[in-house]
């Protein structure tokens, strides 16, 4: 029997070590390499909000049932289906909005923010009595930069909590307002008030106008705060001063904020003095322009409305203060029908007495229906647009905010859905107008930064602000010899 030499059994080797090192390395490449390649191919975002019902309020009214929004810096990168967006983007932070509603932040087109510290100081009076007998004296006694600082922060806290991301302000010490808004991380148009009589910050209109020039220079390039000039109203500002305000607005290309046709008393005063309506008076002076934002417009007639449309003036509708002060009911349905951009405002917290735009939406829709005896006017979606994209258009900011679209500023809010008063839901827009409350906000993002989440303000020291509000309550009541009830 032939004996064959015994051959040692071996396995294929890798430098004499066999195949065992190859197997785990191969597995790693098979499992990990595609993920690495995929990750490298993804676009980078700073923040991804994903899984919610995204209500864009764009021109087509686009909705994404399970959508996502990618944000880089202060702008929206893209919007789309959540699954597709997760494949396309990687983000430093992701917020799950699963089962929630995501929509543009609300735009408050008319406000006097610092008057939050005068909330409810005097009620149940006509506007002229309310202003001349209570508000102007209270302001003369109390308003200084410290008052404006804490009053504005109090207003910002209230607005952020209830879903407002942008507001237009008309008040005093607007440098202080601008700084407070900036620290809160909100977006605002801040208008320096001009009056013919001494104001808390400037004793003459000339002083206010002179100061405003430097104010415009300091804030003209800010990404959150836009300065403006704010002649109070045609009945409190002379012809020369109205023209000077308009000249300044055009020179610096800043908004001009003004009260217009708020009451019948105003109509009578202007008719007696100039023989025309407030709107036609401003048109004669050349003050109506695409820079102008007119608050109230309760008593405008057909010719006035045509002038507002012709000059591309934005209108700020304040249904709650108009009702509370019995100023009247603005012809909003007619203004909108003729193409005038109309946004919603709360007015100041001393004449409303809150800064909750959800209530303004609810009341604006119902007020027009009962006034015109027509339940079809101002349908819910149109009212939501007044609080978002139409409000932005009224402020001449619609290229930047008011809808969720790629390239626009990342100002958005996330709404709760699983609460007793929110279920069931059959019509989204009806719910937004008639059912939602300011307390239903889950999160707020302004300029790509989370400013409110999980019940907590992230940019403001809320306990300190509330403490200061209580201090001012005691001080002001003592100065005016009021009995607190």
C-alpha cells in the first residue's frame, strides 16, 4: 500500500493569518459603508422639524400630511414629505412634530407692546375720553426707558407663548423696544411715535424726527428688528409734521405706521379742519404710499378704500379694541374684495386687553358675518391668512415671512392636537379660527431659533419679568391713587 505524505490542512490565508480578519472587516464595509456614503451625500441643516401636518399658507394652500421642514441659519431650506426629507437632510437637531400641526408664526400688525404694564388701567370709555383722561396722563407719569423695557418684555413673553412671531409696534423710547425685542428673539417693526404735543420721550415733534434719523441708521440692517416712523394720527399730527414723517420714511425706506379713521370723532375733526376724510387728507399730502401701514380704517368709505388700494397701503384690523372702545366695525370684507392687504392686530394691551391673535381671528370672522348678515363672508382659511401671509403683506414683509416656503425666514409654530377642546377635527382651518387658543402652542421657532418649547420660554427670564410687572402695578396704582380690586 502506497503511503502518501500527510498534507497539513490549511485555509486560505491573509499574510499567514487565515481568513478570519477578512470576515468582520467585510461585514463592516457591507453594513456601514452605504450609510457613510449616504450621510456624505445628504445636505446639512441646522434644524429639522418632522412628522407634523405642515400648513404652508403658500399661494396654492399646500399641505403636507406628514411633512418636514429643513432649516439652516434663519431660513427655510426645503419643505416636503417627512420620509423624503429625512433621506435628503441631516440636521444638528431634530424636533418631532408627529401628530401635531406646523404652520407659519402669527403676525400682529398693530400693537403698543409696552402698554402691557397698563393692562386694564381704564375700561368702558369712549376712545377720546380713554386717551385724554386716563392713558395720556398715566403715560406722562410713568413711561420712561425702564417702563418700556419691562413692558415690552412682558408683551414679548405673552406673544411668544401664544404663537405670535412678528409684530408692529408704535410707542415711545423705541430704541429700548428694539433692544428688548432683539433679546427676546422676536421679529418686529418698531415705530417711533410722533405727536404734536410733548410725549414721554420727546417734548417736540422736531426732536422725535431728529432722533429717528439716528435710530434708523443704527437698526436699518438688523435681521430681526426693522425701524419705522409712526405719526400717531391725522388729528394729532399737523400737516407739516405728517409731511416730514413721510419724507423721512422715503429717505430711509422704512415703514410709516399711522392710526387712520378709527372713530367717528376723528372723521368729524378732520372734516371740520380740512373738509375731507382722513384718508383723502393723507393722499393730498402725499403720505399714502407702499411704505404706509394704516391701523383700524373703521370709517373708510368707497373712495378711501380705492386710494388705499391705489397706493398699496397695508391695513391693520383690530376687531377687539374696535369693539371694546365702541369705535365701530371696519369694512374688512370690502377691503379684501378690492385687493387691499388686511392683517390682524390686537392693538395695545391697555385697549384689548391681551395680545392673543387667536381671539382676534375668532372675533374678526364672526364680527363680519353678523355685521353683514352673511355667514359666508370671511371664510376660515381667509382669516388664517389674515393672521399670517396677509398680515405679512400688510406690513410689506410677505417676501420674507407669513408662509412656509423655501428661502423665507424660518418663523413657525407647532400646535398641540390631542386636547379635549381640539377633538375631533374635521376642518383644519375652521379649527384654527374657531377652536384653537393661545395656550395650545407646543413650540415656537423664530429665525431658525427655538424660543419656546415644552412650556418654557427659552430666551426670556419669565419669573423676573412677572415680578417686575407686579412691581409696576403697585407703583402706578399708588401714583394714580387707584384702589386695586
